[in-house]
C-alpha cells in the first residue's frame, strides 16, 4: 500500500511529516486530511484556537516526494 506524507505549510515554511500513513490512494489521503482538520476544529483544547492554524495547509506528498494534493486547513474543513 502506498504511503502518503501530510506535510504542513505554515507561513511559507514546510514542516515535514517523516512518518506518513499507508493509504490505498489519493482519495483516501484527502479524506484523512479532511477528517484531521475536522478533529482540529472539534478539539481546540488539543490543537489550539483556529486563528492559530487556519491559514496552514497540508501538502500531501507520495513516497517519491511528489505533491499529490494541497489541502488548505480552513477550506479542507468545509469539504465532504
């Protein structure tokens, strides 16, 4: 199963995800990203207030390091 990496871009700086997640495809990676942002909205006591991270985005890459999806946190929370 392919591995996808959920790097975070904050203020123009890319924070790498060195572990990644094994997922069947890009659609599953997108779904995990959206679920993560929803959790962030539900759990401000864990992740901090939205204003602190709302402009961040996931830069999801594959095992080769190629970007397969960019998912803005604020926009990602509204998508199904």
